[in-house]
């Protein structure tokens, strides 16, 4: 579950964050407003977000299913947090909603550091549209991309608050992740087991993050 969560959320947050940063890199009144709107979820307390979405995703009384049923999309009204097959992905959606704006800001800082001279030189050589992104923007954005990727991988593997407040690792063990397992171990007095899981999580993060950082 931890690996599924980390992969899905990292891909989505980095992908959507990059797209948003490219769309909002020009500084205008509208882009400033949109940046604020997209970044706003990142400043909301994660526990509060989990409780809010627990209510929104309620299978019978939740606002999401109520709206879907109201517009005739009954097939899309799912048991978001109580169906073992989709519960972990429902939490992924919440995580992506909350942190995509934060990732966008990281990319914006990288984009604003790229000199316009590179783009002018590329245009003189005949580069347009996607070619400028491929040969100028993305290579110069790689250090920022690396940081965004590493931060999101670590955050995905260490997730606790959203899972605990929405499902507490359930139904059954469908959304159990490393951090909730550690929490339950210490909560029930199994200190040795909790410490072992904590050390294992630290080793797994190191094994994944360090090669990724060096590769990029």
C-alpha cells in the first residue's frame, strides 16, 4: 500500500504540478490569483483535510455521491473509502489535491530562474513550442525536478495523517501503510515491532531516494 500510494501520488503531483507551473509561469493578475487558489490546499491542516474528505466521500450522505446521483452519474457514485479495492486510490486523490499546488510552486521557482537568453537563442535556431520545452526548459529544470520528485517520494512513503483520519488503515488492511502500522504497534505496547518497522521504513526510503537523486 505504501508503494502504491507513493508511486501514484508522486507521478500525479509531479505531472500536474509541472503542467500548472508551465501554464502559470507568466506573472499577471489572473495567474497570481490562480497560483493562490492551487496552492491554498497545501496550507490547510492535513487532519482537517482528512476529516472533511471523510464526510465528502461518505457512500450515502457524502456531497460527492449526492452530486453524482443528482446529475444521473450513478455508476460513478462509489464507496470511496469503504471499498477495499479503491480506498487507497481515494486517499491518493486527496493527497494529490492537497499537494499539487505545493509542487507547482517548486517548479515555478525553477522556471523563473531560467534566463530568457536561452529561449531567444533557441528561437534563433528555429526551436518552437515543445522543442523549446524539450531542449531548453526541461534540461535546465532538472535540479528542481529532482527536488520535487524526492520530496514527493519521501512524503508518499511516510504518509500517515490522511490515512489515519480517513480510514485508520481500513477497511481491514486495505489502506494500511508503514506509518499507520508503526502507530498501531506503539499504541498497543509492541515497542520492538514498532521500532523495527520504523527502521525498515527509513532503510527503504534511503534505498529508493539516494539512487534516484544520483541518477537525475
